[in-house]
C-alpha cells in the first residue's frame, strides 16, 4: 500500500505526540532527581547530585532493592519451570478442556491487579493459613509471571513444529533426550526473553504486592509509594524511581533483541 507524503507526515506527528505523552512525565522524574530544589521548582535553577547520595545512603531503599531482586528472581524461576511445562503440555498434546486450561493460565494477568491481589490474600490467609510475607509475595508474582513465559514458549513451539522431535524419537532418543537435545535448544531464546520479561514484570509490581506482602517485607515499588508523600523523601523517591526505570529497561530491551534475533533466524 502506497501512502501519500501528507499522510506519512500526519502519522509521524501522531507518533511523536504519543511518545511525548508517554515519556514526558518520565523525563520530568529524571530531571527532578537532579533538581536542587526540594519543592521541585520548575525550571530547575540549579542541579545537584545530593539526592543521589542520600538515596544510596538510605538503608530502607537498599533493603527494598534487595527484596525486589530476590522476589523477582525466585518468581522468574517458578514462572520458567511452570510456564514451560504448561506450554509443552498444551501445545504438544490434545486433551479435553485444553482451551479452558489455556484460558485459566492467561487469566491472572488479564484480571485487574486488585482482584488478583484480593483473591490471593484470601487464599493465603483463609484456605492455606499462611502468614503474609516473603513467600506469599513470590507465589503471587509467579502467578502472573507464568503468562509471559507461557506465551513466549507457545509461540516458539508453534513456529518450530514437531518434525525434528519426531525425527529424534524415530532415531531412538527418549523423551528427555529429545527435550534436552532438540526441543530445549530451539526454544532457549524464547525462554530467556520470557524470563527477562517476567523479571521486569515482578520487579515493577505494586498492586498485587500490596495485598500479599507482610508488615516486614517491602519491595522497591512499595517503598516508593510509602515515601512518596513525605516531604523530606520526595527528591530521594525521584532518584529511586529513575533507578527503577533503568532496571526495568534493561531486561525488556534484551528480551526484545532476543525476540528480534530469533525472528530473523526463523525467516532464513
């Protein structure tokens, strides 16, 4: 389809406006992390690194970062194992209720976070008698992180087909040998991409965490929310928000590069 030059200009303007609408608030946070004014006077009259020094000296912020990383790593591992197993079962086998199971796996990320959070809170405390704490946060994050791994693995399995696996079986390989030597290498980049997205999703999560965290556990998003309206902590919160943005960008960018590389290889 050939587009007129005027329409192409219109599309570019719309794209620029959309990007400005999305990223202008983020840029404001970045600038205010260097703003010398504690009241965020605009435009900044002077820039400083004082807030960054205070942020790195904040024990609460450092503890929250460590907790978020630990939760995200454990939730990602659970999501990789369970998401891969579910994808293999649903993509390689046919059974009654297959579509319903697929819907149930995707549902946690499709539901509003507050609904998922309340449901998990009730399940942990009422059904299982668990005290809210680190373990409940990990399990809660894994429930929606599974979806990112599941979707990536299902898409890869659909693309590669079953020909190589059947050939491996015909040559005498066992199910586990076929998986380790044939299936796993074909979906390795999809697993890495799904794992990175799951890590980023867990690291940024706040709504579900609010309902499943105990009184002693505090992830980085919870720390930001709890300190957001404290006048003395406002500049430090901006710094931590910038760090959170950077830590979220890296895994998402890497996963996009991996997905792009795998698509290019698949097309050759």
